[in-house]
C-alpha cells in the first residue's frame, strides 16, 4: 500500500480484504491465465495469475480486479501498463472466464464439466470475442460445449454491423464441414433481410418471420459469407457480418483462412509482469 505498486497477487489480496470488510465472503484464486504475452496453445509450466471469487446472494462469482484495472501494451519491446477500467472483468460468467482463467483448484471453475490443464491449453484464444457474442445473445453454453469436446477449432469473428441483432443460432466454428447441414437463426428489428453468399457468387436468402430470419443450409465450395441487408436515408445496402471456411472430412488439414480476427488486447496479470499502480 505504501508503494502503491502491485501485481495480481497484491490486487487480489487487497480486494479480498475489502470484500471481507464489506461483509462478503471472498477467496483468492491462483491459477493459469492467457494474458499479456500469451502464445496460443502454449504449455504452462506454473501458475501465473491470481484473481478472486466472491459469494453474493449465496452464489460464488468471479472477479479479476487486475485485468479490470487496465491492460498491458508493448511499447518498443517493453510492457507498459495502461490504466483503464474494464467492467467486464467484474462478475464474469464462469463459462466465459474459463477461456482465459483456469484455477489451480478445479472447484473454482464453478462449472460442472471442468477443464483439465491440457484442455485449457488446447482451447482457442477467444476471450474478447466471446464477450461480444454474449452482448449479441450468443449461446455461451454451446460455445463452451464445443470447446470442451474439442470441436471448436477457432471461433468465428463477428464483424461490425450497422444494426443490432440477436444470434439465436449460428455455427460458432470458423470452419464448416462441406455437405453437412448447418442452421442459422438471427433476430433483428432493423434488418431488412439476411442472405448467404457462396464462393461462386450464388446467394441463398433467409426466410423471414416477423423479426426473425432463419435458414438451413448445406455448405458448398471453399468459403461462405453471411450478409445483412440494411437501410438508411440513402437506400438499402449489404453488410458482411460472418465469413466461414469450408473443408471436407477427407481432408487431413483445415484450409487456411484470410479472415481477419480481432487481435486480443494484451492483458496484464502475470506474476512476472511489471508492477502496476494501485
């Protein structure tokens, strides 16, 4: 407290004491985190982060006050801490937290089908994308289930769009099996329509029922995009919102993609990281 500097260990210890002072039961959790400097699918040799769980209304909830306080940025080869409050790291849904935080003690995963360290290492790095899907009504349970069973190779990137929508049902994997039916169901009050574009230019339009748009489709070719029709003062135009790659079960490897994925924000929180101001 005197130096006003700490890493995650200090943050979590202080937060625990503040919770106890406020009459809340709290625990510090040590574990593995995919934060600043993380390389996808790397192997962990030791725990590298600490966060908290707090019991509220008789239910344990996950808090990471270190990551909520800001993030790490690489400047000329050095990590610089940027102070910027990020509320999404307070009361994190367990099936979202598990993609970036693996407690050393499995009970603090707070989910029934717990992940092993090897499963955690193999899971795709989707931390910031999954928060976006939550905002849009995405099926977090389905995303977790596919990741847990090794079916989620890479989470499809949702591109920015001019209209709001709820994703009731979409394939969450960037890669689709050719000749295996997939289903889409999207709700939007502002959209005029939705359609698929195959790599040969052919279009397949969604059926509309009130403000819900749906289609069952068997992928063909090598790629597929999902597009929304929107309208403004200048007329109608199309926005591409999803882009999939298609591969076939006989192929040994999934085809590479040029789809641009959001670059995860580099987060602080490693024990070995620089000290941060309190």
